């Protein structure tokens, strides 16, 4: 019979330069990605604020236009009713 060779796990306690460089590179890339994402998020937030401000202005202008339109329609309805009353009065008098 063959003798079994027992192979234990062995962890080397030394750290190679490659591991250090890889770790530094990964950390630098993570920080760069976070900074880039943070910058892009800030730009998007600014654009959203600008859009909201513009939309508020548009809404205010539309509200004013709608109020004016309602007033004009009310005036036109009153005028139309007056004219119809005049026509009805002339038709009934004949």
C-alpha cells in the first residue's frame, strides 16, 4: 500500500508587492467611481431643480391664462345671453 501524504493548508504570512498594488488600485478605483457618481448626482440634482423652477413658472403662467380664459368666457356668455334676450324680446313682440 501506498502511504498517504497529508497535505495541510498553508497560508503565507508575507504580503507581496503585487497584492499591495492591486489593493491600492482597487481602493483608488472605488474612490474614483464614488466621486464620479457623486459629481454626476450633483449635476442631475441641479438639473432637476432648474426643471422644477421652470415648471413652476409655466404652471403659474397657465393658471393666469386659465383665469383670464374663464373671465373671458363668462363675459362672452353674459353678452350672448343679452343678445339672445334681445332677439327673444323682438320675436315675442311681433
